């Protein structure tokens, strides 16, 4: 099978969409399939092209057997509605154009959360008379309102109609959570059209390792209890509440919060931490994949945080599965929903109410002094990881794509 995959995030970018597409494609290639990824020059989230890459009209390369086609786009930092929309639209157009010139694939897949990418994928599949699969990573545009980026207006209502059109026009919608599927069914999408393939972790990379002593020393974390937030610092994560909790924990000299990553909210968080003189908070820039495991290794507790909004009951942050792969206990700060169900059912961590610094600080203080519970949670976290292996999820998604090819050809 030849799979043509449109995504505006791909390695060396380090966010969850980039990792999921790459890791799925990595397995598909090893199972004998051909994968062409249409993407842009790596630039997320800073809006600067990574060193060693150029924002060219068209370039072709290879990454671990995956054919990677990069196209020129309007590049901007991940903030500001108008500029980001221009970014999204430019990739939609460029990706569609580049897809016209690829060797005929068997199926076209495009991934959200911004579904202008999926518009390009749908149009490309329609023109080339190919089956189209919509990978639903986020309920966009609902997520725009959930993070407060825009209020409900005519534009968002028009985007929702476009969203529903794309779901109906797809051969399959591959949703990342059961809650996403329930939302689509409630809005009239046929059940047989929607499959669920949740996120996972690549267990060939993520596994327990001894704490990196040199890194601990360099960061001044020797003898400290480290709560690690590893990932995108975005509008959806309510990380300002983590700083409030850190402020409440000033009297606990061994407790440290470690932020590793980048994102639209990072600069404001750093500024606020400096303003408050929070000596118990450390910020580290986004790290290459080969270095990120060292940072995971020095975390005593993995922090996963989401805003207190109904939409975020439906999402499952990939950091949960990475923590499981590392055998790290999880502190989930989020509204009750898909993510909290997984953490509670696996007993891989504890759940605290969202946007409540007092509760977050209390949970940290309790876990810091309860070594027995920490060991139990760490063991359960590692034990749960195989349930969410990336290899299994790649197989499940490949089965969905295989299913729609004969249907399309016979129609």
C-alpha cells in the first residue's frame, strides 16, 4: 500500500502530532508499505525554520525510509489568529499542489487539529479519485473557543459547517478518543464511519533508565523532588496555575518544578516566574528527541495539565503515555474525562482538579513524602505502557486504511 499523508507538523519538530505521524509511518514502512509525507519546513512552535532546513517551494528527502516532501508556506509563531490562519491556508494550498505530482497513492490521509490541512487532503483525494481518511486530533474549531483564542461568531459557525462536511465526506474519520467519537455521533456522523485509535508511546525509545546524574547536577536538582512538565507550553495547559502552586510550595526547599519545551505561553510563564522570584521553578528550552529522555529520567513525577473547560474532558495528552513508558508516576491536573479515566483505571498516578493551585500544591506535597505510594504508582505506570504502545496503534490505524481501499475502488 502507498499512503500519502498530509501533516503540517513532522520531525525534527517535537510536538505530539509530529511524533504520532512519524512513528506510525516508521512502522508502516517496516511492514512493507510505502509512505509519502507532505509537510512544510520545520518551524513549530517558535515560527523559525530549524537549522539545516530552508523554506523552499519544493524539496524531497527521506527519513528512516519515509519519503518526505516539504513545501513552502507562510511561517509565523504559533500565536495570533490572523497570522496563524495564513500559515494554515498556505499549507493547505501548497500541500494540495504538491500532492498532485506524487506517484499515485492508494489512500490519502490528513491530520488535524487545524483542519485546513484536511481540506487540502480531501480536495486532493477528490480530484485524484482516492479514498480519504480524516485523522481527528482535536475538535477544531471548538478548541479555539475553549482556549479563549476567539469568541463564537459567524466565522466559527462557518468553520463548524466545513468541519461537519469533511467528516461526512471522508471514507473514515480516525478519532483519537472515544469522546471525540461520541461528539461526532451526536452531530449526525454515521457510527460506521468513525474509528478510534488513541495516542500511544514508542516503547522502543521510552523505557525506564537511571536518573542522569550529570543533568541533575547541571540543573541544580541534586537531592530534589522534581515535578516535570515535558512538552508544549500552550494556551490549553493552564500552566500559570502551576506557578501559583510553586509559589505555595516555597517552604518546601527540596521541591522543584521543571518545565521542558516551548510554546506560545512559555515567554509569559518565564516572565511571571522571574517576577515572583520563584527559585523552585526551572525552564529548559525544547530538546531534541535524543536528549528528552534524559530529562524524563530526572523527574520524580510527571505533570500533565489542562484548562478547566468541557472540551478538555475529551482529550488524552500524549505526555501520559510517555510517562508510562518511562515508568514515571503521573500527576494529572485536568477536568474529569478521558484522561482521568485512564490514569485512575491504571492506577498510574493521581488526579487533581484543574486550575486549582491549592489542590495541585497539596498533591505534590503529599506525594513528595509518600515513597510507598510513589513506588506503587511508578510500577503501575510502567505496567500500563504496553496497552498503549505505538506499534499497536499503528497496526490499528493501518487496518482502518486497508479497509477503505477496496470500498473506494469498487465504487
